[in-house]
């Protein structure tokens, strides 16, 4: 996370609670990063407001610039500005989606998570992160290098945030229920499964000095367990990953991040593996 030196902040000029701006100021101060503010709007001119915001940020010691643009839809506008400005992180406020609308149309924030070739922080409230809990959600049941690299990045980002806010790092991974019909006898007993996942978690437990109370390995679907544990510990932010599905044209991701988004009360930082980022960048270049 330390390599991020330019952050794209999506600003909704119609809202007074600039939650994304609050989070971006905290991260910019910690990372020594510049902010580039983006207004996705072509019907009104908000240059006066944006000049004022940039001036106030400069006064606070944070270099800032802005763009007002619209490229047909929200996701394209954000992604194209991200690439043009060379930003390494997107911060945007997330508002709960209408269940009926979500059933009929893919929400804008889901599209952003799918197609943005950079980490996306969706800010959901203005509660302080300081001395809060940071939850790193990983899938220790995965066996490929793509997942291992993503796990390392997730826990590293979460640890950086915990250090930044003088907070507490937690790790979570859901494991499957034992199946007596499994061809592999190892997966027929819960004790065996827990040991496998605990052994895989050991490297993070040791590297980041995690206590047993801060290591959550439990049975159940991830999209149920992650919100449950986040609520139990009062997580200020959950860091989670998405991975492309091979053999499918375009950029598709697992839906755990999407499913838990509205179930989590805290903020959500979503990361992607390097090969998926490269694929998205190639699509954008075309």
C-alpha cells in the first residue's frame, strides 16, 4: 500500500457528507499521496466548489487537483480518469442499493469493482477509523498461485491500515463443512479441515503477530461468515479480494465482495490479483 502516491476521489457535489473525502485525507496524510478529485457530472459546472475543496486540502498540506467529466456512465468515467491521472487507488462513497433495482440492474459499485484496474475503497460512513479493527478476508482453501499472491496483498494492505490507525488486525477465512462422501478422507472430518486452514494461516499469524482471538477460521459460506465476524468485532474496514474466472471472455469476478458489500456496516477495500489488473488494462487500451 505504501507505493500508492496518487489517489482518485469520487466526489458527489450534491451531498454534504463527503465521506470519500474524509477517508482520502487520512490515507493521503499517511501515504504522502496526492489527491485527484473527480466529479462525474456534465449538466452543471462545479468548478467553484472544486477549487474551494482543492484549496482547503492544499492548506492542510495535501496536494490536490480535480476533473469534472462524464463518459457515458459512472464506471467508464472513473476508470478513464484513473488511467489518465495515473492513480493507484479509487475512493468512493457507497450507498445501499435498492433491492428491487439491484435484482433488475447491476449496481454501479458492482461494475466499478469488476472493471476498475486498481484497488477500490468504498466508504460507507464517517465513523473514525482511529484505533479501530481491520478485518483481512482471505480464502485459505484456494490452491493456486494467483490466490496466494492475492492473500499476501490483502493481509499486507490490512496490516498497513491497522498500523496507520493504531488499530487491531484480524484475519478471517471460511472453510467448507466436512463431507463423508468426499473422495479425500482428509475432508471427511472437521478437525482435519480446521487443521489444514490453520496451518495455512500460520504464516500470517507469525508474520503479523496475530493472537488466537484475532484469527477467525470457521465453517460456513464466506458471504455469511465475513459480515458476521465483522459485526462481532466492530470492524471499521474489511479488506477483501476478487479473482477473475479463467476461460470466460471479459473480466468476471467472484461475487463474495458484491454480496457482502451491503451487509457490512464498515468500509470495504477490494483488491485484485496482478494478472487481472493487467487484463483490465489491456481491455481499456483497446
